[in-house]
């Protein structure tokens, strides 16, 4: 399906990533099909395939070897279920992926109408906004940089819960981990909406991507046990580094015999 407001090459990028993640597009040695085969598979021109592969190479998803072929880069991927709430830093540490926080943009201001609605507070309520990029450190090669931006995170927190001076030098980018370490909020659960969103100018610049590239978007509200929302967060994840899944259990009444 063609999406009119996203360039075709970037749509093919997502198709290739999906094929890599599912294993339907890669061969045993990690090689991708030739440009001609990809062109036929996705019913687009070879020029479009070349542009898509170039974007994937810039992102570090694939490695192109002249005269040999295109191969999936050996980059660790965060594969996580959404049933248990954990920070990105915790997930990355579990698979041995080294991450760090880029320079954050932190400001105290009044909550906008949309933010106030998500936090269930009056518009203009003082909040702390924390926007930052998460980078992964990769082993440098001749054609790949040492670091890549893999996520852009924004947290909006009422200043009654968190103030700028509470972010000391140990802050590594996770508001959730900070709250867990404090231990004073009696956290309960997070309600999260998941979608795909094209990168706008601000996010594309932060993640060093082309504007319009598709990203995984998680929009979440963090609740305490008494029903208070203490954090409204929006997270954008670069495909290829993340794979989200949900375990769905069979209901207790499913398959039960019906009595008459």
C-alpha cells in the first residue's frame, strides 16, 4: 500500500526492515536479495531500491560491499515485550547494548492543553519537560560512525513530582529509573498507545534521519497506585534497533463448554 505523504523509498525502507525482522528477506549469511530481485519483489524501480538501501546503510542497518552484495549489519536489537514496564537503559543493558544520553533539553514551563489533558491537570500547570536523544555506541568500522541515535524521548512531569534541580549528574535519561530509585511514588502501571509516525523536522534532525522516515511511537501515561498520573511520555524509536511484541493470554472463559 502506497502512503502518499511518505516518499516511496522510505516506505521501501520499512518494508525491508520488516523483512529483515521476520527473516523472510535474508539468506543464511545475512545477505539481502539483489537490487533487481528487490525491485521485482516490491514492484518499484531499481533507483528506488538503491535509494532505500542507501538510507539503510546511513542508518547502520545494512552493509553494502561493492561487487559482493548487501548484508544485514550485526547490530544488537532490543526485543521486548510490553507486559512489564522497564526503561530503555535497562532493556539495552540486558542484551549488552551500550547506550548513553545525548545532551538533553530541560525546561520548566506551563503545560500545554494536550499535555494537561494527558496528565489530568489544569492547562498551565507547572511541568518539567525533558527531551533527549539516546545513542548507542557501536564498534567503529571504515564506513560506520561510532555512535548512532536510536531513540528520541520526551517526558512531561508536574514540577510537584520532579523539578529541574532533582536531575543530578547520575541521571542517564530514564525518568522511570529515577522514580524507581527514589521509591516514594508507589508506581502502579503505564497505559501505552503504540503507533507508527513519520519523523517531523525536529525529530528527524535529532535522530539524524530524513524527514518523513517511519518511526515506532510509544505514548504513555505513568500511574501511581492511587490513580495519579506522574509522567506523560512520548518515545520515538528507530526501526531496526527495536522489536516490540505483546503476549496475549487466552481468557478464562475461552473454549469453555456452554451449559444449557
